[in-house]
């Protein structure tokens, strides 16, 4: 399998903070969308910043299209599109002025594609960034990220704070982007329902550590949530669940193979699971 | 670099427009003056008028997180810094051009200016402008732009302080401490230019070490 992004044993610590990334490793296969999930402060943005070299890393290796991205080799960034969870652009610029700026920066800036995208997303071309709504700003940032021949999009909370209609438009764009199976996306989001719609893989991060990476379909169709009473829980082997938590009189277990578990424990109820529930059990539950 | 320069000037467009109006107005002042005493000050102010806005522009870069975003572009960090210094240079040149316009109106108005005073005016204006950006930019890069007004004042005072020190050091040559001596203006301009070059390398160093979270 070809990977467009490989993060190997990444560790980063902030001066004056207890938080650190601890041996973070994951890979984004070419032609796929990977969702990057974690609670606030789990390390999503720090991981993105490390990948993009906007912060220093203490150890580890990051390869994009098989190459380490350093300050002395900026050409590789022609193939990366980035959307941060922020304004991104100077407030006094309009979409048209931004296009003029990026035309002189990116090797393969496609002005026709950019104009088509902002028309499709209904981003006004002559209004200053500082006067645009958050939704419009994020759409504009997405249009920029997709208009210079990028093969990898790094989207840090690109859909958070947007209404469902705008989010749907953005998700459609992302799906079109990976259609040819050459393009890939790493997308962090709090809104796990978005990731359920478009992601191929989900990586969970908690307290600066990767706790699970799995195919989304495996998570949704093979993983499950088993609900039982305390006395039933006593007879379940520890190896049969990934995490559990007590909710009132009931115990919920995250299981990685619901068919196998059901065969063995016919008396225990097993439900389908959502990405949100997996995250909650992994983060809040005990092992 | 062209894209970065374009971005820098787009970001400062409204401030530059305002400075142009003010500098244009100042250029016309000699036409209504009855004596030439204020003209040297006008020339110095015009040179300084454009770079003084850069503090606010750097603050916009920080608050909009553009300074983080530009690190994701296919450009080196030293190119980002280089574009800033080229922009500063162009702003100072714009100020010089406006001051030349003033000299044109001085000629039209029929004033005769002492060349020594003109040299001093340019020396003072250039020293103030160049020293200001040379100190202001690396300091803001290091500590952030929250205190940009304070940094601008500090840099301006440092420029005047440098001229005073030079005037004192050159006193044996200029016949006593004469701040308005052309030699003080010329040497202080040269010192400011050297500071500008050093400032570029210092800024590159700070930027390479800086983290943009």
C-alpha cells in the first residue's frame, strides 16, 4: 500500500506545559480520507503543526510522499493544501486578491478552478476576509487548498462551527477530491458524524497518544457495544473487550468483533456503535 | 517572493493610501509657506510616514494567523523574512519619492534651501525610518505584536538616541555637538543601513527558532 503521509514515533513537548505528543505513529494511505479524532487538547492541532513544521518536534520522522519536509525543501508544499481552524488569511484581502497572491506562490495555481470553486461555494470574490462569516472563510480556505494541484489536504477542524448545509457542501467537495484515488485527506474533527459519512480510516488520539487506528467500516460494522449487568461482566475475559465503563447498573464494553462475542455470550445485548461512542469508551472508559 | 510582496502591500493598502494623502498634503505645504524653516522637517516626516504603519500590519499577520499559514506555502522561512525587508525598503523609497515631490514644489515656490540642511533632513528621515524597522521587526517577531505601539516608540527613540551618540562622537570633526550637521546625517544613515542588514539575519534566526502554534 502507498502512503502519502507517514508519521513515525513523533514526540513533541511544549516548554512550560505538561502536554506532549508521545510516540505518535500513523499513516494515511493514498486515495483515502483519514479522520483524526480526539477530545479538546488531545493533540490533534499539535500533530498537524508538527507535520507542517510550524512547531519543532523533539523526535520522530514525518514523510510526505516519501520525503521529509524541511524548510530547505519547500517544493513538496506545492502538493499540500492546508485549512486551519482559524481565519487563515489577512483580513484586508478579498478572494480575488488572494488568488493574485497565490498565483505568484504556487507552481500550479489554477485560477479557473479557484473561480469555479468560489462560485460553487458562493463565496463573494470582492468582500474582504474580515467581513466574511466563519462559514464563508472556511469555504474560501478550502477553495484555496484545492486550487493548486494539492494531492494531500490537511484539514484541522475545517468543518467545525459550520451549519449542516455548509458542512454537507464541504463534505461533497472532499469526496470529489479523493475520487481519482490519487488524492488523500487527513481531517481532524469534533463532528464525528462528518467522519462517519466520508472517512475511510479513523485514528483516535488521547492525551497525546494514538489509541486506535482502524478502517471506518470495521469500526462501524465489526465493532460493537455490549451492555450487561455486573454479574455478567464478571464472566467476560479482559481480552474480549477494549474498554468498559459503568453507567448506572449497566456496564458498557467496547468490543472489536461483535459476531464472535455474540456467539460466546448469547445472553449479552450487543448494539451497533458510533464513532462518538467508541471515542467516549476509549477516552472515559477503563481497560 | 513576488506573491508575498503582493500580500504585504495588499494588507497595508489602506494605511499606504492614508500615508499617501498625508504625504501629498505635506508636499503642497511649501506652496503656502512664507519661509523655508519647516521644510526640512516636512522632508523627514514624509520619509518616515510610510514605514510607521508596518507595526499595525505585522499585528494583522499575527491575529489572522497568516504568519502560521504562510509556513505551509512552498517558500523558505528566509524568503518570508526577505519579503518583509524588501517591503520595508519599498515603503521607505515611497517616502523618499514623496519628499522629492516636496523638493519640486519648493523649487516652484522659489525657496532656496541650504544643501546641508537637505542632506541633514534626508539623513534624519532615513535614519529614523531604517532604524525603526530594523529594531521593530525582530523585536515583534520575538515577543509578539501585542505591544506594537510601545515597540514603535522604543525603536523611534533608539534611532534618535543613535543620532545623538553619533553627534557626540563626531563632535571633534563637526566643531562641537551638532545634530544637524550633514556628516552626522550621512553617517547615521549608513549605520542604520548596516543595522538593517544585521536585523535581517537576526530576524531569520528568530523566525527559524519560532514556533507558530
